C-alpha cells in the first residue's frame, strides 16, 4: 500500500499527541472540538499505518536504516 516513512519514536509521539488532542477536544466546545478531534484522528491514523503524506511530499523518512552486512 504505502511505504512506511515514520520511525518508532515518531509513531509513539504521534499516538501520544492523538490521545492528548482527543482529551482536549472533549474539554472544548464548538469549532475547536471538531478541529482537535480531526487532528487527533489524523495523528492516530498516521501512527497506526506509519505513513505520513507530508513526509512523503517533503522526502522525509524517520525510519531507522538497516545496515547491510556484506
């Protein structure tokens, strides 16, 4: 499907931020509630799949590179 371009630490940070933004969304009302829920959903999905479209556009890859043994 997509090539993974997020490392483990990046994915953990995104998951933690998704949880924080979800909680913040519950504390707010109106447009801010929806904004934080959408942001939380996007961060959760990108952490789940390990693919970030913005990283792909910018050529960023935070995955650990495996060394080739010759």
